């Protein structure tokens, strides 16, 4: 184990996470990622899982931005009553 890792684990006090817990969390995270969901955890490094997680989160952010823009455009072209109904539904 590197000295940096051991120092960070020692400084975290009662929040120590075991290697098994890290492996379990990385495996769970891997199951959420479409790109690497069906590969065996032994064949994918934790670094790869974390990189794919970052990529996936970025793509989700872009998708949310795109959908927000499309919704704004739709609301701008819809009459006021319909737009109010849609806004009300979104606020629930």
C-alpha cells in the first residue's frame, strides 16, 4: 500500500473503508454504467470504472441540458394556458 493511501486512511479516523468495501462499492457502481455493466469486475480496473462514471455523469448532464432547452422552446411556442399546465405539472 502506498504511503499516501495509508496516510489518508489513518487521517480519516473512524471512517476507515476496507479494501473489500471499496471493491464492493466499485462493483455496485459498475452495475450502474451502461458501457461496462456486463463485464466482470475482475477484468475492469477501479480507475476505469471511475473514469466511465465521470463520462456517464457528463453525458447525463448534457442530456438534461438538451432536454431543458427543448422544453423551454416548447413552452415558448405553446399558448399561455397550456404552458401554465405544463409548468404546474413539472413543479409537482
